[in-house]
């Protein structure tokens, strides 16, 4: 096999054909999963394409033939209320600008994310908005190499050097933690998801800083209650109240009696409420509870849940506007990173 990886230019279809020793037509059929190529040959061709960094130049073809007026959105799961609302707002913004939206889902799987990226590349999209799985930033480098504008939302991959828009997770958790501390809480537990996301790392960091700013120690063994990553195995629901219920029950049954919980999602608060109620621990008399997300059901919990209103609409608007500016060539060269502070909603769960 020849080696074209030492050159500076992007490998072409013919380069890949020369390396594998087959015709460009066979290579094209294999990469596009068309009949007439054996499974073994197809696997060999795809492996060699990945090694070379070959990207089908559908974006360049769309520039010649004219814009498809389509943007892609890759998110983890639209049962996640944040992402379903964000996708809806992106679609509205894109429609106003005359673009349609192709939705692709990764389900928190690096393999599914790679498949979604491959499909986006083959579709000749004008640009992409994505919330990455965050296991490997280099999964997105083919998008960069193909010259397709990319804007990230919610989860950051700074290695890519692309525009990024998100809720300010660190500021948000400081708002919720400061609120319960201002009411006299001294022993606060953060109940959140046990996943390697930048959003969760920022919330933990903001939580720690808030405690320390009030002169309270931060011990992750006692202040963190992390819910196992059920999303790695189930795709029907983003957060699971029953998982939070089990984690909270275990914590309480070990004799822990914090005087406040700040929760990484309102669905977790549902499970926490049940665990507290079964042990006759009253909200807010015995323990304060602060949620995250302001989902519609929070107003109907008993007592109604204090929470955060997340700026998903503004995140979507800014990300979509920036992507369209990139597509249309009107954006400046600056890489924008914006984190928007959420709004604190006070209800009876933190009112004494």
C-alpha cells in the first residue's frame, strides 16, 4: 500500500483508491454503503479512509451546485427536555432564515455520534450545531477538515477552536447553593449525574466555590451524591427519578441528614422528594430542596420546587445566528464562547 499521510493536502478519493489498490468507483460504493462490495472489502476501505483522514468533499460540491439551505443538529437525545426545547428553537430560527434542519441523535454513544457525523458529512449540510458526547474531540475533526461551519452548544470541546454557547452551569449552581446557604443551611448535598461532561464538572466546581466562599468545607465524599449513568444504557428518558430515589435513599439510610439539597435536574428532585417523604423528612421544614431546569411539573410538586430557568431559547438563538453568519461568510474571525446565566425561581421548597 502506498502512503499519502505525509503530504499536507487533504487526501482525495483517488488517493484512497491508490492506497487500497481498487478503483475509485469501488471506493465510493463502499463508503456510501452501496451494493457490490463485500463486507471485508468495505471494512478495509473504511478503516483506511479513517487512517488517512479522508473526508468526502460533499461540502465543496454543494458550494459548486449551490447551498442546500440545510443545517444539521446533533444532540444526545430529544427526551432530554433541554435539547428538545433547544432543537425546537433552532428549527424556528433556521426556518425564518429559509433553512431546514436535519436532526441526528447520538444517545450518549461515541459510536452513534461518529455515525451521525458521517451521515452529516455525506449529506452536504451547510453547517452543524452539536452537543458532543465529549469522549473524543477528534471525532469532530473531519467536520473541521471538510470546511463545514460548526457551532457547539451545552458541552465544550476547546481543542476544536469553534464557537460555543451554553447555560453558565457554574454560575447557575452558585445561585442555587447561595440561596440555600442564605437561609441558614450548613450541610448541603449536590445530587447530580455521574457522567464525564463539562456541564457537570462546572456545576461541581461552582458548588465547591460557593461552599468555600461561605466558610464551609467541601468534601466530595459527603457533599456529592452522584447518580449512576443510566443514560449510557437507556435511551427512552434522559433523567430517571427512580435512579435519584435510590441514591437519595441510600444516603439517608446511612444516617446522613443534610439540611439542604441542590439538584442537577428537576427529575432528580422527584425521586428525592419520594425518598424524603418515606422517611418523614419534611420539605422545607426539615430540609431545603433546590432544583434545576424549571420543568412544567415543578409548579405542581408538593411543595412547589424552587429551581432554575435555563436560557435554552437564547442559547439556541445565538448559536443559530452565529452558524448562519459562518455559512453566509458574514462572521468575523473571532471564536466566540458565551455562557448565559440562568434565572433563579423561588418557590415553597426553599421558603420558611
